[in-house]
C-alpha cells in the first residue's frame, strides 16, 4: 500500500499570492519618484571639479 504524506501542500490563498505584486508596484513607484527628484526636481546631476 502506498504511503500518503502527512500534510498535502495547499495552494496559496488570495492574500498570500498578491503581496509580490504589491511589493513590485511600491518599489517601482519609489524608484520613479527617486529618479524624478534626482534628474528633474533637483536640476539634474552636476559634476563639480575643484
């Protein structure tokens, strides 16, 4: 007789399956905001020799 595992892995629930998408969106917005501030709001990247 074949042995059955004690606990079958259940598929992820809706809440567990969507945190990755939310993390991606938050990271994307943060990066876009940072580059907006760096390149447009602050006047761009300047090099100071001296």
